[in-house]
C-alpha cells in the first residue's frame, strides 16, 4: 500500500473556536459579573444586619432566661460608643451587679454582633431582668436601633414581660 493513499484530508472545516468567538464569550461574562457584584454586596449587607439583630435578640432572651433560672436579677448593658454588650448578675440578691462572663476567661465586654460586623447602636441602654421575668430599662420606650452600612435601620423593642419585636 502506498503511503500517499493513507493520508487523511480535511474538508476545510476548522476545529475549535475563533478568537472573535472567545472574545464575545469573555465580554458577556464580564457584563454578567459587573451586574452581579452590586447584588451580592446588597444581599451580604442584608444578612450581616440580620445576623447582628439575631445576636442581640439572642443575648436579651438568654439573659432573661438566666435571671429566671438562677433566681436572681440579671442585666445586659449595651454600649453604643464601643458597640459592645456586657452581662451582669446580682447573685446573691441585694449585692451589686457584677460581670457574668462565662467562661471566666472570656473577655468582657463582648462585641455587639459577635462576628465583627461593624453595626452601630443608636444609644446606650441597659435591660434589667427580675427572677419573675419582668424587664425594666434605662430608656423608655425599651427599644434600640441597629444600623449597618446603607441598609435601613432595624428597631428592637422589648416589652416589660420580655417579648421582643423587630421592625424595619
């Protein structure tokens, strides 16, 4: 058999993509990415604010439960300037409020959002919880406003019996 007869000839159809086609695909991906980045930033800031709200409401609820469970007054002090909170108890009853950071090695005060999210609090506020479940505060009404970035502020309102309501 002759070597020239075994040769395969191509019909002239090129294999793969041209540079122009690859350029268009890259351009389309770039436009889609440019549209997605602001959306992702918006969603991320929303979830950071919601995480901070969840952290604050959890602290309020758990402090109230500790007062009921331990049978002595507890309070949680929120500091707006430092964006921190501190839990204190008055056990034995009648003494002064002392820090109740557990475990003992934990730093007091603790960051407001728990995750380092730079949220802001409108004012200092202290919630005091009695063993019977009643809540009193240094502010009337018992509410605090939390903001993050350009998102609308969220208001946390605590009733005198410990119910928490969050409103935008």
